[in-house]
């Protein structure tokens, strides 16, 4: 693979295809076991990422590489501090940090602690940090995974500017429309090998997807085969999560997929966290007060899959077995934990959810994002819930794994289970849901069913252009 000055080169493939490993080798985080990296047509062997950065090769990580307890400004210059004589030039760093953030249309104060800012703002800090290094080769690993469309467009404007300045850019994304929008050439990997290279203009999104997974994925969303029953399994009345959502009322039918759409900040996640006891809430759930804790919700047959699988869903330093059974540990415990039974459950989960790992004892943090998400699904379903709330089911996941997860969601409804899907991807909501609740400013702006579930109508409700009487 060759990167050229003034060109955006997209590197795409399924989770586990080898993209991140390749990028880490190129930027000094890993050493190759064979072959070589060449810079200006001369072989280089970066001893570390700092050595790569010293020669202008900078990687923006898929996972945030920030010191949470430090400020935005301190993170941007960490290891590259500006000095005035023997002392830190704090004024210069503050001014430079503010200038970099302004270029990205990011309003976060340079003095804010990173732990106190949102994930999209953290991504902008990562990008500002890379820009501060004056990169000549910029490697971007899933930079838009946590960004809204508006924030992604701001990023693309910066990419266009860097391209015009002659920077060579390697860009990965699971969003093939972004690949078409931003890249000049594309390299496609599958199972650790390059399977296709071409000018981006020569490939359609379907061509890319088929090369990535080795099968046709044009029918991404499976057809609905199981009818929605008439009986209500979840009745929510006037649910209020202080500071985030108020007066939320809806019903969920047996076998139904209910989509929850809305802009970031609309209260989607907070509403469902309040429903399952992760946040303090008032109102009525199935005729009773909201659940005081997630265990109470799970005991009532309601499971919640967090949108943040790495921070809140999985123990990244532990193995697959420990993660799989953690939520259902009582089922595997007598006087001692029955590790044989746990191993049997893991074998079944690996088969049922197509979890792909180099070996069973691998630390979960070393799995690809798609396989982590499948393990999180397996962990949740081991508790045998009747209602499953899935927040951002396919964030940071390739198109092949997306198709598997969509089929899994449909299989749940065929078993008579009910699913609530919260998603920032409009097409995902449209492709999956039988009915859609659109939230705005902490309230339900409207409900859509059947042929009314369209991008235009969802956007109009989310933006406040349409709405129901009494909606926020």
C-alpha cells in the first residue's frame, strides 16, 4: 500500500481484517514480523510512536488516547510541551490549543478536564492533538465513529484542507458513504490480506462491501417474518429522568422492534438508563415505580446493552469466559465458580454469535470492535431477558458484522422477545424498526409507523419542524 502527498487513501475491511494492526505498524506502535515500512522511498524502523511522530507520521487512534484527569490543553501538548526557557509556556499553549479547537469548530474550553467532556468533543481533542504535530502523514483510525453528521462534516473540511497542503492521509471508516465522500483511492483488506485496490471513483459502495466480507450484503436488513403480537410487554408512563427527559410515555408489544431516534442530547440514552435503574427516575414502569437498579430490571426480564462497550460493558483486561458469565454468575456458582460450566457456555456463545478470537484466553480488549459487541450481546442474552434494549448496536462495526447483528435482532423477535433499538444511524432505525419514537429536548416529539418511517419525517420531528401536541 502506498500513501501519496495530497491524497486521501481509505483502508477498509471487516473488524479483525487487520486494519488497525497495519496502521500501528506504519506509525511505530508495533514492529512488523516481515516486510518493511518506507518513508520518502527509504526503509524506516520506528522504535516508538514518538520516533514516528518526530518524522511527521501521526496516528489518531480509534479508541481515545487521552489522559482523562488532565485538561484539554495539557492533552494536546502532552509530551510536546511548549517552553519559554526552562519553564512551560502556558500562555502560548493555551492560545495554540484555542486556535486548533476553533479550526475544528469545537467550543470546548482548553482548560476543561477531559473526563468532563463528551465523546464527540474528545474526538475533536484527538484531532487537534494530531494537527499540533504538523503531520506530513496522518493516519486516522475510525475518526468519525462517535461524531454526528455535522461534526463529521467539520472533520472532512479539515481533511480537505490538509490534503490541499500536501499531507498524505490514511483514513478508515465503516461508513462507506464517508469513504466515497472523502477518499481518492481505497485499499480493501480481508482476513489479514489486501483483496482489492482501486481509485475510489471506480467502486460503488456495494462493490466495496462485497469485497470486504466476501459475500453479497446488498440486502443489509433482513425481511420481517415474525408478526408483532397484540399484547403489551412494557408500559411506560410519564417517565422522567431529572435534567435529561420528562414525561416519556410509550408501550412495547411482544415481538416488536421499537426504534428510538433523535439528535445527540435529545435524551434517548438517558431515558432508557432511567428505565433500567442506571439513573434516578420517576413515573411508572409496568404499573410500578421505575426499577431502582439494573439488577432489578434484569430480574424483571429487561436487559440493557450500553452504547459504550469498552468503558461500561466489558472488562477489557479479562478473558471472554469471565466477561460472558459476569452478569449471570449466580447460575455458575455453588460453593465455587463452576469453570467447566462457564467454558461450556463460552463454547456455545462462540458458536451462536460467531465470535472470532485468536484463542479463548485472549484479553477482551484485544478483540476487534465487532467481536466485542457480539460478546456483549452473548453476555446479555445469557441472562435470558424477554425485553432487550440495545443502545447504538453497531457503532464502530463493519458492514458484515452489522448484517449479523441485524439478523440476530430479528431472530430475537421470532422467539417472541421484544427489542428497543436506540441509534444515531437514520437508515438503521428505518431498516429495523416496526415503530419509531422520535425524541427532542428530553421529550417524545412524535411516533412513526409503517410507510411514515422515513428520513424526512424523522428529521422534521427531531428538529422541531413537526411534532405532536404537548411534545417538547
